[in-house]
C-alpha cells in the first residue's frame, strides 16, 4: 500500500515550471559555455557578500533568526517604511506560494496574462484555484484586459509583473497607479517587481503601504546576484503582511541567506555597477540581434527578447540549436510571444559566445 494523495494532488501534472541548465547538461553531456537563460546575474554578488558568507559559515549549525529581524530592519531603513510592512521569504516564488495559500480556496480565480511568469499559476493550481489568462497586447501585458477579467470573473487575485517577464517590457508608474485604482477593491493585486533595480526612472510607483489589496514582491536573486541564496521580500499593508506568519516556514530563510542579503543591501555602489553592466549588456544583445537581421524588444530587465523571424516552432529550433552549441537560453511559450527567444545579459565573454553561435544556430534551425 502507498499513501493516498488528495484528489486535487492526483489531478495535478507532475511538472515544474522550468528545466534547469544542470538538468539539460545531464541529458546532453554538452557543457554550457554561456549560461544566459535563467536571468541570473553572471556578474555575481558584491565581494562584501562573499566575505559575509565566509564569516557566517561557522555558524551554520544554528538556525537562522526566525523573525529575520536584522534583515527586515535593514530593508525598512532602505525603503523608509516600517518593518511591519515587510515580509521576507525564500525568494519571490516562495512568497507567491504563501500568498496563494493565504487567499486561494478551491474554485477561486486568479487573473493573469497568457505567457506571463508561470510560477504563481502553479501555486494557485496547488490550492485548487482557477487561472483566467488574457493575451498580451503586442509585447506588453494588457492592463485594461486584466482589469476587465478581474471584474468579469470576480477574481480573488490579479497578477502583474512590472517590468515584465518574459518580454522585458514595462509600464510607467502613472499607468500602474491607474491600473491599481481600476482593480476592484476585493481583488488582491500581486505586483511582481523582481526587476525593479534595472527599470528606468519613472517605472516604480511610490510605495503605498496603506492599500489593503496591493502587495509588491521583490528579490535579491536578480541585480543583487543572490539567486542561489533564495531571498525575496514582500511590501504591503501591515494587516496582510502579518498574515504571512500564519503559514510561512519560520526557518526557511537560512542564516547564510540573511547574512548575504544584508551585505548585498549595504553595498549599493556594487549594485549601481551591476545595473550599468546590465544596461551595456542589453545594448550588446540588441546589436547581436541586428547583426543577424533579427528584431529585439526594448527591455527594462536583465534580459532581451529576440524575435527569431518565424513562428514558435522555428524559435524552438533556434533554442535547441543554441543548446547543442553550449548556449543556455529560454523562450516564451504563449502564442504571439513564442516566436522569440529570451537571452539573459551575461558577462562579456558569454555574450561573445552568443555572438559567435547565434548565426550558426539560425543556420541549423533553417535546415
């Protein structure tokens, strides 16, 4: 006899949102010369982060502070808001799982965009919720269509990323504020700002910690270079933030992760250098696309979506050809977006590999 899964668990597919580069390498035995698919920061964390991790390494026999007090205090000072308006968790994905758990009952609707960052969808499905997705408008998430879907379906939550993943586009702060005002008050707005550090001025609205139906999530995984440490934070109204304590893993953010995030936050000079390198890398990727007679999408993130010039099947062939040549990239899968591949900004030597291999991959894909 084996344990019996719940009917809901039995109904869910055994899948994960992303196949990691490590799994791809195990399958193919092809080492990746350019790891430019997961939107990590190849520039790495601040040297002060490495020092902080080394200093804390001997303390790993102790659990991390379950209240995450010092990191929350540092974030509160950095953002100029009270600690009571902050929750810290195991990356944005972990926080999204907690949000889904707090608000989703079987049959509840979550409104999102077709092709948007998918992990929140998995959490919603895991609690019996139902996804209602609206198509992108060109390369942008359609704010008006999202609001209309939330009203029509009486959605419990509406998910929006700004800047956007997977296309890298963005809406201005004014447009986001208008969107927030238009969403019904009974619908929670989950605003994913994972790429806020690389966004241009005027993208991020002022922090509104009084609005009960708005929660914003950010991460140390992107510009700060801590994807392997899994630290994210949520900003919201104090009553909703307090509810995280009802369901969170109180020891989920490790001692090393807390030390690393505090050191990263303290070194804003390093962050500024990385943001500048990301901007230069985006320009290099646009140039690589143009050299191959391909279009590319203006981006506010640490990646660029490149139009492969055909349909989704053609773009997938390009992706597979790049993998075979040691270049790890990813691509959108939704209709209308799937003609693109998405290439993360890497170190200059990695982008040199992309520049050499992309024309060869395009040739292979056309055969």
